[in-house]
């Protein structure tokens, strides 16, 4: 049963691929298509980090993926647990992965796609 939502950038193929790993546990929301209906409080910027809303709490970035790594049934499998199961490793990995995503999006935009 899905009891939360994972807000991500649907225009990024890396984000789409990674977030699909969690669709059995949470509802995936593409923030670019949800628009104003998303209703996020100030300070929550899904263009800067994944946002997880689960059990009445809100998590962003590495904390969101750490929370999913420790959810029952371990959604996302071993890859997510390996990358984000330990807070320190996740705190190092998330900015690196976000930088790669941002670089890809800049290159893609420069190429006119």
C-alpha cells in the first residue's frame, strides 16, 4: 500500500529511472507536471532535491533516500540501501549525484533538446 509521495524531476532521465525503483512503495510525482497543484511550503525546492512525504513527515535529498532505505521491505532494493543506508555515505553521494544530474541537464539544454 502506498502511503507517501516522492517528488522528483520528471525531465531528468536519471531521476525518473531511480525514482521508479520506489513506485511500489510511494506515489511518484513529477514536479514539473504537477505545477501549482503540488502545494509545497516555502523552502521546499524539488529542483534542488528529491522530496519524500511519508507518514506525515517531509524529507529532502539524502535524508529522503535514507528514509526509504530504512522503510519496511526496503524499497529501492540493495542499490538504494548501499548508497543511502548510512547517513554519512548518503551525505557524500547525494551531492555528487545531484551535480551529475545538473551537468547533464545543462549539456542537454545547450544541445537544444
